[in-house]
């Protein structure tokens, strides 16, 4: 489903397509599907139905650059009279969701976002260039984390955000002080609340961030992750090895059923290969790992795809971040409002209750399941993709 076309009366879940078979009727392993794949297609790009810009955003050069990019694509930009977003709510929660998800707002970042926060275990600091995502992932981690309708906001004060990063260099507690990851330097995570490649053709923000870090003569690294494959504007860009692009991937039953509006996993892995061949440090974010029936087979096929994608890449710098599926009572309620007929398992009675450092409750897999998953992924990644370094498991 295209990310800008949500029918509020129909479920967003789709059936998993049947596995391909050869002429003898035998199931074709996913690692042998390259010859059966369709010809390459243009990268999927989101076209918002409504784009608005606040007066404050238009005071910033980058805000005006975004407006210019959007209008050059033939999309009308509505100049608001005040720095407040309106017209996002529908008569039902699903209508509000659909309306907000098809809206792009060009705004100035709130002051709280300019005060960087640690983002363990991923990176030293979280830096936000946008908030919101046009994809339709039924396990969305933003549900319950962001307040109000899920409109996508892009920040016009990009230049000020990037200029303010220098004071945080060397002050982190994740990579800055971890001997195992010391070569990464001070790390800045720029995709906590958004997907960069879903928005880059509209904003140009992450290309400018890559160039900023390339010219920053210090032990620093920009990090972001994506479920898209539109990497053309990053190939050939001077990056100095200071940007690690990670691709969020999952097994076929999860990616086809629960990740609406995103690029297919093989396309994401092809994009990973393009960037790796261009000298970028790259990574896998395998998330959310779901203990679905026959999960070993499905995730084994995924790891075989990864191995094929990175085969023969010289000087490969590949990492993996392994994140199991979890949810909070609040996110569960929001997700069921957005996707009332989802088949995603969110049964609190089948999970273990875990408390965060501030007392927040989340529901994770029981210890036995977590141990089994972790042991398998650690062993299989090491065996199938030996060049890959596992950064963390959670």
C-alpha cells in the first residue's frame, strides 16, 4: 500500500504471498530467487497530500529550501498564518490517522529537541531533523511515544541544529566510553522519530547532515536507519566514512504483512550494498524480531539474503542491532486504534512485564523465548555473515 493512500474502512494487513516453487513443485529457497526477481523499479517515494509551512519555518534558509524542493515536485505548499497546525483531526481516530499520515508540515524544532538526550544502546546522542514517518508499520514504535495526530514534521532550522552539535562531542556515554565501539567516536542518531529516506527527496536534510559530518574534523559519526531504498543522492557524496546508514530488515512474513508503504527487503539490501560499495559504514537493524511460527526458517532466509547482498564488498564495515518486539499498554491502545484488524500479536498474557528506569511498563517476550532467540541469532549471524559485528541485543 502506498504510504499516502490509507483506506480507513479496510485493514492494512495483507496475506503473506505463497512461497515460489520450481517446475517440479519444490519450494524455491529465498536465497535462489535472484533470477526470478522482477526488473529493478524506481525507488518508492512518498507524495504527501497536504504540505504546510509555518511562518517561523519560512524565516529559516533551510525552510525555504524545503518549500522550493516540494514545489519543484509539483506539490502545493500552504503558507500558514500562525505557527500552529490545524485541520488534522477527522471524525474518527482512523480518519485522524489517515489525514495526519498524508500531511507534511515544515516547522521549527521545539527548544526541547535542541537539548540532546542520550539514546542508549544505539548512540551517544539523539539528534532530530524531523518527527513522524509516512510508513504504515503495524508495530510502529512511535505509537505512544509522540503525542497528537501522527503528522510528519520536518525541521526548517537544520543549520542551527547541526551547528549546535559540536558542544556534545566527546561527552557521550555509549560509544564515547565503550572500548568495543571507540572507533565510532561520538555518535549522533538521526532517525529515532522518523525515516530519513522517506523524506529526503522532499527535504534534502540528511544529505546536508552527511556533508556536515564529512567536513567535521573530529572523531564523530552520524547514524540513521531506514526501511526505504532511495539512496541515489548519497552515492558519490563526500561522506569521509563518518555516516553509518543502517537498513531495518525483517523476515518475509513480517515485512510483507506489517510494514505497509515501505520498500521490499531485497530492495533495501540492494541499497545497503550500493552504499557499502561507495565506502559507507553500513548496518542492519533487525527489528522487531518476532517469534512467529517457524521463525528459524524465516529469519534464516533473511540472513541468507543479507549474506548475498554483502558478498564481495571490499573493506566491508557491517554492524547489526538486534531488537525484539515489545509494546507498552499505551502503544498497544494507539496501534489498535490505527489498525483495528491487525494480526500482530500483542497479548499481554503471553509476555513478561518489564519496568524501565523511570517506571514505564513494557511487555517483552518471556526469558526462555528471549534466550532462545538471542542464542540463535548470535550463532547464525556469525556463521552466515561472519563480517558482521553485533552491537547489541535488546
